[in-house]
């Protein structure tokens, strides 16, 4: 069977019917407007939160991003937590110590000694443990925090399958 025999009966048309999935993309909406519904729950204005998120998404530290937004670093960390980012200042053991303090199983002095953190870090850890992220806030940030930072040690690591 030749190519011309295979193609016998095929026709080329000048028009095609456009078929596709209907998509609603609201990422064109400015971040400030997407954060407006959460204005009452955020510890700063939506404009400050938008500046904070934009700066933080570029890889800036929480403190530097907060200063750029004109708010205190702790306020910036609280806002990021409420928007769904993980900003807990303590590791798993420190988190358990804070929970024990919240459950009145430890004194504050003992909790501070066990966590080996300062008052500001402890206060932020308590805030994170006692406040859940805002529902639907992560969706409002769609596209704003989708930044993958380059791994500086990527070229130094080998593939895990070399051990198999």
C-alpha cells in the first residue's frame, strides 16, 4: 500500500471547529483585589499583604519582605501564615513544647527554656499554633507564590537510583 492510497479520501478544509475546555482565569485580577475578602482577618492591609507576598515570592526573607511592605516582621509572618504559607519558627519538638504550654502542662519560663527561642519567636509560634490559615486564602494567592527557587546543591547530588 502506497502513501497515495492511504491518503485517498482525505480532504483538507480551510476551517476547523474550535474545541477546548472553558477556563476561568482570574489571575489577571490584581493581588490586592484578591486579598480584599480577607481584609478583616489579616493583621495588615490587603495592600501591605500584597506587597509582602510579591516580595516574599521572589525569595526575599520574611523580615525583608515585611519591611518592604512597611510592616513589622512578626506581622508579616502572621499574614503569610494566615494566607497559607508555612512560617513556623520552631521545629517539631519546639511545636510540641508550645502545645504543652498552651495545654498548661508547662510554665512559660520552662517552655522558653526548652525551645531556646526569644519572646518574639515564641509569640509567633503561639500565634501559628492558635490560628489556622484562612480558608480559600491559598487560592487567592494562585500564581503569586508559585516560585521555585533553584537548589544550590542540585549539581552536588546524585540520583537515588544509583544505589539500586
